[in-house]
């Protein structure tokens, strides 16, 4: 028998800060965290950096071989555990982490030093290995159950949450920290993204408005960094210990386009959306809000809107859609987790974060965008969060209110 | 500055361990260094002192031992 799974904790190290309430308030107000980024001789870029004070979490000795991606993962996971009112986790707990790149700073430094002197720091491998964040969280939280890493590009942490929720529902684990971490704002990684020609134009007069999902004049995505974790547990267990319940994890859908490595595909996204609705027992009319993947690339936004339109049909006008990437940028492997947290908070507060910086909407993106800050949704009962990855994997998470 | 003192300063700079608490003859594990942080320290020593530590450093797990090894490596060898 499947158990109901609920979200009882949220932990964030994000471009808008580390307090879930304050992060949500900033998003509701339409505040963008995107700013100009520069480093050494690298070409100008835009990015949404997450402020993080490592000394609050680690001694210098503890930081040996611990990349920033692991540091912020540990912090966000600890914050989620504490937010859930739990002092400790145990052998019946698990950790499910999504990350796209792993320790980018360690790789960047190693390659730079190698080019310069031929010498590479000895802890480069343990620092950059993609499962390091999960391992560091496990050591810190003393979690002895499944400690797993999912690297599925931009769907990494959405899939991690889906898999974690499934494990809780099936009784394999009692409590999970599920989320993701990404920290690749280093010269080499940014130049690689620039070379791919997917980034928003850095020429924009106001960098904070550079990411314009679904807008006619959108120019591409803006890289962000951060970590986000949810504490998931069975509904009955949460009730028994009197825990605050943000929302219920209703279900998920995962599919793969299997058509092209980077070009999104309507049919593949439709399959994930339909699967999420089926798994959660929800119909399109039940879903009041969609936190879109919406990266603001020319191709991606149109395909996502077409997929939503195919599944929602005539009801598409009643689905409020926003891409909060317009404000926090694209956290890649951590995007699904941050956006799941935002979706959960939207449900809890019955408020819809806006899709900022969209002046004239692209006529090819026919969805009902949340255009203005501070939108209330008193009837909101269920919501979805979309994450569509390079590699073709699509993940849709569905949440519902618990009342 | 003696090599030992220089080593203490390097450890302070690398790991933020108070140099005054570091004893010449205590095993480095006593200060919380494990195999990973020790590897990082040895790399930092090589960079700082411009030496190439031999792969076999058997028995060298104290600051005094490391300082002696560094001094030995920095002494010009007769041809």
C-alpha cells in the first residue's frame, strides 16, 4: 500500500537568501537577483549568485576538499531538517540529491593549475565527484540509509524528489532529505555556457531584467546557483508528531524525449505531464498553478507552452503559469528543487509568484502568465512544477494542499 | 624563521588552526587532520617550500619530522 507523503521542511541557500519565507516574499514582490558577473578576463555575463558564508557551517579544516556545491548542499539540507523540527535523522532516513555538474570550482581550479604548472591539487577528485554533496550531507546528518545522486541536467533535483517521495510512499524509508545543489559560477563553466549560445544577452541595460521567459524579446537563460532541500515524510508520521505540513506530494511524471540531446520535444513533455496527473489522481482543472520550466530560450518556452496546451486543452486559460527563473535564474541541477519549494510555498500561502520581465508576450507562448507581483489565489488547491532537461528527460512534480 | 615555525604558519593559513597550539612532536591527527586534509597539507608544503616530497614518507607524521624532511630536501646535494 502506498503511503501519503508530505513536505514538512524546506531548506534553501538561494539567490534570494536562506529563509524560505523571505525568499517567497521577495519572489512575490517581483525582485530579481540577477546581476552582472565578472571574473578575471572572462567575457561579461549575467548570473544569480547565492550569498553563502561557509564559516557559519564549516571550520577551515573541515573545508579541505569540500567544493562549494557540497557546502551549500550541506547547509540547505541542515536547514530543511531543522525547519521540519527534527533534531536528528537515522538509519531509516535517506538522502536524494540532484546536481548537474558537481564540483565546478574544483574542476576549474584543477584545470587552470594544470595549464599553468602541471600540478593539480590532491583533493580535486573527491571535491568534484557529483555524489560528494550527498555524501557530505549524509556524514553531517548521520544518515545511514540510501544516499543517492541523480545527475540529469536540469531535471536532476526534480527527479531526486520524485524518487525520494516514491521511496517514502512505498515504505522503503521513513524520512528523506530530497533536493539539489548547483554551484558552477566559475570562469570555465560560464564560458562553456556562453559558447553554447543559450545565455541571455549581457548587453541589457538593466541586468536584473535580462531573463524574460515567454516574452517576445527573450534572449536566453541566466545561470543561477544555490541549493534547495525538502524534508519528506509520511502524512501519518507528520501528523503523529504534530509537524507543520506545507503541502502533500501528490505525484510525479518522468519521461524522456529520446529525440535530440538539447532540443526539447512537445510529445515527451506531454507524456511527463499526463503521467504526473495520472499518478496524483488530479485532472487539469484541479491544477491552479504551474511553475514552468521557462528558461527563456527561444525554442524551449514555445515547446513547453505547446505541451501544456495539448494536455490542458480548452482549460489552458484557467492555468496560471509563471517561470520564477525570471528572478532567480536557472539553477540547473538544483532548479527543480528550488522551484518545487516555491510551488509548495505558493500552495501553502495561496499566492502566485509572478513571471517577471515579460512585456509583450510571445504569441507562440499562449499560456495565462502571472504578470503582476502579489497575485493571490484563494481557491488554489494543487500545483505542478516542470523541469525539462538536456538529454531529453522531463520531470513534472505535483503537489496539493493538505486540507 | 625556522622551517618548523614556517610550517606552523602554513598550517594556520591553510586550516585556520592556531599556530600556538601546534606542537613539534604531536601526531598531526591530534589536530584533526585526516588522510584527506593531510594530502592537502603536503601539497601546500610542496608549493610553499618549492620541494617535491617523496611518495614514501613513512614515519613522518609530526611537524618536527616534516620540518626535518623539508630541510633535507632543500639542502643542495653534492654532485
